[in-house]
């Protein structure tokens, strides 16, 4: 198949605020992992928010095609059910809602959309056990309320676990490495690597090159001042690490 | 929050058309239908003759008529309480009718004898009496308007010596028990609405669990208001003798109305030594339209007395209906080591107003109480938690823990917490925690990003917020309550 995600001239601003994305062009094919890097304030998180349909942003121009559909025309929950997954930089706590219950509700919402039968409790548990094994994580997180009282590392692992359960076509990882110590980073990265799939595209947004040592991307893009100003293969990241973003500012 | 503070004022119930004003079409209410059953109503108005009419209709003994009349005379000297944070149009107590009964009221002996119209009503509510009772193992004493029309599982309970019947039947069959306990927890003159109820109560439920008996099933009663312009005055009396245990479920839903309906119920619980009573309520009466017109006025006095040592009473309520809710299920902790609990979820949406909470009165030594209140406000709803913790001077070792959480949905609603703490013992431990939060856009987006619709996301977050209370409900009620929370908040997120 051709491009899973096609972004053309995407412009967006914070509602009633300044323009943050000033014409993004990006193609991502199924099976690829893309890294989007850049300095603070470049628009990285805005891009992930706009793709996921978070309220509070206004698209002022451009198009986004996802599996041939107009992504921007869909409400956030529909995008999710159509297979767009966002791993949050700051996963949100939902007190009193059991993690498993939440995940089953989410999973079955997607299955209903695709015309598949909902999973009953037993089928769901079986799927959970398989993913836990795949990601080599314990079941201690499952009995707790969604993200409540989780450490930073636990929250990020929970995001990846959700991704494993929901099996998205497009996974956007928003600063998934932020706040992780080296062991947690390794564990989360191993999980993501196991979820690489010929049918799945992964877009990683990160400030730091070190994540790319663990999840090796097919393509690396530099986002600066709302535009992609440079792109390259995986060796490009190492180059950036040496030279920094500063020269790109001059080039842009 | 002294209920009797208003008792000395002159009665000044100026007639008003307020009760009859709201002629509105509200199509959103799922249970809004009216069953066409011929009724034999009392003429509108309230005086001593009305009280005599009711008592005579029910074939009551002289002592009970006297008891009613005493309450009525007391009520005439009282004025409605005005301390609650409720905006209530004046109620014309002379405009309502105080008795209504299905016409063929000779008392059916089986479901076959029950008016098919009534059975249809239950079906619309999803309460097929026989099946539901058999499937869920729940005994149902269904109250339709003022006369009990069907009772199930009675024989099974009777084998254990448990009495579960309509209040009217209890008066006939077990007058000594009724006479001993009626008004012993909520006296006739306790407050304006309790006095009104004592004078004109229609019917209700009576439960007696003998010493040492553990009631093997949840007891359930469904109340339903139907006849137009008829106030509903339920009276419930539940006694758990020494070492007995009983769990009681009360669920309410009412048909759509075009005027406000007055409801003033009284529930009295008595727990003797080592007895335990769990009383759960799901209240889903018509709340009025989005402008607040047409909903039920719900003034309820619920109180339990932990008379014996180590006795326990627990109230759990999910309040989603009614235009106005005035309700403070309370515990009198008299017995040494007795325990009281109050778990509450109250939702106000659109123009609903709720002023609800509890009173925990620590009288005996080593008494303890727990209060968990979850208030949810949406639309233009106003939600007040009003609770009193009182520790008397002899209550050595008394402990209370109170937690009041409020959740706001939208910008036009209100949440208020009014705790009254009155401690007369230096050793008492009283804790009060209160929080107010808004459903955050981040929480909503997180759920939606995982594929949940806005409605499902809201329902999930709200149910999580109420978890500690829902956990206190019996399983089948908890499921019903969760659905109810979602329905009650429909349209509150855009």
C-alpha cells in the first residue's frame, strides 16, 4: 500500500493564539518508524495533538490523509477507533476507574467500529496475558486505577501496554522518553520495538537523540519553528547530536 | 441544622398556583408515561376530615387514627423549613389530594389478580415482578400509588419468621410491633414534612427480622407515583431484632408529569443489639424539564436508631431524580460500640436542586461513623452537602470520618458543602475532608483518544468518582446505578 499518513501544508494554531505549525509536509508509510526532533517550542507536541484531535487547537490550513481518509474531519474518538493511537507525554489519571476496565471499554469501542464482536472477559484476559508476556511486564499495573499513583516509568509502560492491546495502524509517541531513567527507557523501548509491524507506522516525537539509540528510526525529521527543516535517515540523528539544532535555525 | 427550629413559627402557607404552574412537555425522561388506572381519590384539600377519610379507607384501628390526628394538629403549628439551600416556589398544601388507590383494592391474592395495566407499567420500567424476583432472588413488595398490589417470596421469608409486607397489612396483622416502633425514631413532630407524613401517610413497607435471623435475600421495594395531583406519603418501618441482619433496596422512578408533585416519605430503622441493617436507595423520579418545570419535590426524613450495643446501620443512596431533594438519612448511635455509615451519590443536572447529607449523632460509648458523599453538578444544577456530626458528652471514644467530594461539569452549576460539627466530648476524633474538582478536558481527551465517545468518557469518569459509594450497593443495584448516572448526565457535555 502507499502512504499510511500524508500531511500536506498543515498549519495550526492554539485556539485564539499564535500559529505554531506553519506548513508541515510529511509522508509516513506502513511499517516505517519516523522520528521528529527539534528544540522546545518548535511545534512537536502541537503536531501530535492536532493529529490526535485534541481540543484547543485550530487547523488553519493544509490536509491530513490517513489511510485515504480526511483525518481532520473526524472527531478525536473516531480517529482513535480508526486506529490512531497517541502515547501521551503526561498520561492522565482517572481515579476510581480500573485500568483493565478502561482498556476493555476502549478495545471494544474500536472493535464495534470495525464490525468485530466485542471481547468477553475471558477473551480479553487472554489477550492481556499475551501482551504482558510480549512486553515482559508484570500484571501489577492492571489492578490499579488508570495511572493513579503510577511512577513516571509505570505510566509510560502503561501507555505502551495500551498500544499493544489496541493495535493501532498509526502510533504517535509524544516524548515517551521524557522523565525516564535508563532502565525504564530500555524497557519502554524494547516494548515499542516488539510492536513494530509491517502494517503499522510509528511516529516518535522526542527532544533527545538518546531514544533513537534504542528505537532505531527509518527516517528522522527536524521540526523548527513550525516547519520540517531537514530530514534524513538514521545516521542523520547522530549528526544532529554533534552539531545541535542551532545551525538549522540559521538555515531555516 | 435543627429541624425543630422552625416549629414555633406560625403556619403561613399562603395558597399559590406554584404547584400547578409548570405545564411542560419534557420528552427526554425515559420513564415518563402515565398508566390509565381508575383511582378512588380523596378530594383535594387537607383537614382533620381528610385524615379521618384516609384512616377509614384503610380500615385502621382507633389508636392509629388518634396518632395521625395528633401529627396533623402538630403539623398545623409548623412552617416548612427554610434553612436548606433550595429555591422552592410556595407549595399549596390544600391543592393536592392526599389519598389515591387503584379502584379494585380488595387485595389480589396472586399476580393473576393484579390489574394488567399495573403490570404493564412495571414492564415498561423493566420490572417484570415474577421473573425479576425469581431470577435475582429478590423479594418485591411493589407499591403502586398508595396500595400494595403484589408481594412475592413472602412464604419463604415467613418460614424464617421474617415479616415483609405493606405497612397497611402490618397494622392489621402485627399491630403490637407497629405500635411499639412507629414514631420511635422519627417522632410525629420531628419536622414539618415528617409531621405531614405522619398525618396522611398512604402506605409503605414494614419489615421485622426476628432475633438471630439473617435475611437470606435482598428486600426490594419499588415505589411509583402515578395519579395526578396526589402527593405520595410513604411510610417505612424496618426493625432488626437482636443479632439479625437485613439488606433492603429501595428504587424509585416516576412517570412524566406536567406539575410538581409533592413527596414526603418517612423511613424509620431500628437495630437492636448486634443487629445490622443496610438500606440502599436509587432515586430516579422525574427531575423536571431543562427549565426545572414539572419535577418531583422530594422531602424525605430517613433515620435509623442503633439502639443496641454493636449494632450497625448503613445508608447508601444514589440520588439522580427529582426537581428538589431534601433528604438527610441519619443515624442515632445509642448502643455502645454501634456504627453508622452514609454513602451518597447525588447528581443535579439542568435546574435540579439537591440539599442532602446526613446526621451522625454519637450518644453511646465507642460509637463510630463514616460519611462518604459524592456530589455531581451539571447544567445549572445546585448541589449541597449538608451534614451534622454530633458527639454528646458521654460518648467516650467516639470517632467520625467524613469525606465530601464535589464534581463540577460545566460552568453554570454549583456545589456547596455545609458541615456542622458539634463535639461535646474532648476525646472525640472527628475528621472532615472535602474536595471540589472539575472534570478536566485532559481526562475527557485521554478517554476519547482511546476510542470512547464523549458520553462514555463522561460516564466512566463519573462512575470512577463515585466508586467508593457504588461499591456499597448490592451488585444488581450497582449496575443499575451506573446506567442511571450516565442517563442523568446526558447532554451535559457538548
